[in-house]
């Protein structure tokens, strides 16, 4: 079995959508008023953070000592 790393971008995006789902459920119960004008900016910032996390963690070299594939400089 191969060891697979954590996909941090997907984890952040999943937590974002889970948080939005919880906000809609709580708003539907009537105990909290959800302002829809905040939905798109929160979604955009959250997905931007997910993309940033994916970019930062993908750029690091793997711990297994694997080298990136050689580039053709001919």
C-alpha cells in the first residue's frame, strides 16, 4: 500500500461547504438570520484559501526522497 499525502486544498474547501451547510440549517430553524449578501464573499475567500493551501503544500518536495521528473533542456 502506498502512502498518500493529505490534500489540504480539498480539506479546506470541504470544511467551507460544511460550514455553509450548517449555517443554512441553523438559519432554516429560525434561530439565526443569515444575510445572503455575505454568502458570495465568504465563498470566494474560502475557495481562495483552499487554492492557496493547495498551492503551498503541492510546491514542497516529498519526504520520500523522490525527485521531480527531469525537464527537457535540449
